[in-house]
C-alpha cells in the first residue's frame, strides 16, 4: 500500500489548508530559495523556512497516520500553518534539494509524543465476555440514551411552541444567550445535531420575510415528531432521523463495497463550533456503466487540528466506497486502499429547473437534508447580483460563501465559453465546487432528465456531526 507521500500532489497538499488565505500564503513560500534545509525521514518531512527574523522557523509534518499533523516554531495558531503547507508543496513538486536525515531534538520529541499518545489510545485487551451479557448491557445503554433523547426533544417541542406563540418578531429581540442555553440542553440530551440547528437560528432572524426561519423551525419540529413515531419508520428512515439528531456513523458496520472508479470533484471546508468539517464530493461510474453517481465524504477534526488527507482534486482512482444507510444514499466511506488511475470521468450536464425537481424529490425522501450535490451546465455566472444562469434562461443566487476572488475567476472562465458546474444546492443558493468547459473534454452536455446522477443521488448531507 502506497504511503501518503507517494500519492502527494499539489492539490492534495492545498486541500489540507484550513482556509484560502493559508493556501495562498503557502504557495508564495513554496520556493526552495527560502528553505535552507529540506529533509525527509521515512514518512516525516521537516525543514527550516527563513522568515523575517534572524532564525528560520523549524517545520515538521508527520504523515505516518491518516491524520496529517504538523508542528512549526512560528506563532500561528492554524494547523497546518502556511510553513507546513509550503513544505508539503515543495515535496509534492519535488522542488529543492532534499536530504535524508532524522529530525532535530525538538521535532523528535514531538514525534515521539505522538507515538506514545497513539499507543495509549489503543483499547486494552480484555477477556471475552458472555454474548448474552454484552447484549443486555448494550440494550440497557441504548434505553438510557433513548430516555435522554426523549426528554430533550419533549423540551424542544415545548420551546418551539412558545417561540411560535410569541411570534417571530419577538424572536428577533431574544438575546443570543437564549439560543445558546437551549442548544446546551440538547447537547446534554445527546442530541448534537439538534443543538447545531438551534445555533443556526440567529443567522436567519434578519430575513424580513421570515420564510427561511419558518422552514428551519419546521424541520426542528419535524424532528420531534419523527422521534415520537420512530417505531413506524422504515430502517433507512430511522437512520436519517438518527443522523439528523447527531448520532455518529458506525463505519465498521457498513457492508463491504465493490471497487469502482471514482473522481474527486472538490471539497468544502467550514467551521462548526469547535469542529472543522470538510465535505469532499466524489463522482463515480454508475452500476450500469451509463449512469453516474455522487458520494459525499465527511471528515471532522477539533478546531486547530489537521484533517485526514483527502483524495486529490480531479484525480481518478479505484476504491471501494460504501454508502451509509439512508432513504437518499449520499454519505459514504472509502474502504481499504485507494489506487490512482490514468482516466477521467465526464461531467454530466443539467438544468436549474431539473435541479429544483431533484431537490424536491430528495426532500420527499429525507425532510432533514441540508444540501445535495448537483451538476448544472451549460451555464454561466452573472456578477450583479451574483447568480448562476443556465442556457434555458433560469437563474439561482450564488452562495454568500463564494469569495470575491473566486467569483472573478469564474467570470473570467465564463468569458471564454459556457461551463458545466458542480456544486452544492441547499434550496436557497448554489455553492460552486468545481467546473469544466461545457461540451469539452471531461464533460457530457445533456438535459436534466437524462444526465443527472443515478438513484443514489440526489441525497442529503445529513446532520453534522455524523
């Protein structure tokens, strides 16, 4: 099995950046002239980066585990910092003169501490327990958890009733501490997905129409009703309910999947409280060979810590990708080894009206979904107001999360011809993740009915964390 450094590309290194400013700063640092020392010791990279001070910064990157970790003597609180990213970019480009040498004492102590913590985290070996006793203990634990959830959701139902009775205008006058207090109670009830949605309410209070807030509160109310009627739901519907409530995904319980060709479309990073969340989208060949399907990989890390290395953007690979149980399968997990292949999957086309129909169909299957992945093209970008427009004349707003520099880059590409865009649609706005020229290599223009992904998609990105 190849190591992370064997598969390292510039795109893979930039995908580890905590934000776009760190990625841009790292690209400026990725010049061998600024690095008096570049060295590698197995799966550990280290070097010295000359900054504005008299002494260079000592930088180390540990890729021995799935979580790429870094350490730097600079004062930055970002992980990885721009110096660690610059070191990875130099290694990906095979730039500079690299030596084989052990790291200096400061980095060696840090690396040794990581090994010690990993060994300490391993579960101790225990004597085999009686299966009947284990089942009884699991049932007891589950019953206690369900009682907590029931109490938390009953309190939420009462709180929502009071909120609506007072009126949405009164909600705008509430202090932020009210929302935080209710979110904290849901955390105590082991309902982190509910707490996250409560923390999102203040962002919706400024909409004078109240439509977004009303829809959001409706989804919360539906969670309380879904829990009360959980015994009447199908297995996949219960899975969607638990995911929306914040139950973690049991990766080990997913059945093995057959290997097939996938391609990384891009990733979206966001901060969710004390967590860093990354959504990585994959495009795969459908089971029939004529269809395509989408898969969503979710990765989480505490704020300030590194995420596992994602598949390189645009790189095709062969892997086993297992889908989590859902009425609209989308969340997935990569199982086993990833092998790069020299090929490219075509982008299907689609219209904005087809996007709306697919989103409505996905909502009918999972009313708690927050977004779907979708292809739109041929299409172009409008600047004022920022919109995505397709060839049929329809338009939708672009997400406010699109950086101005990225918007101008999209406009520049649109000047040379129509594009096929892949992005996230949440029912309100479109967040572009990737694009290719419409009708060019790597794209297959088609209408929305024939070119949209197969039955596994559209599907929800369920509640976070999951």
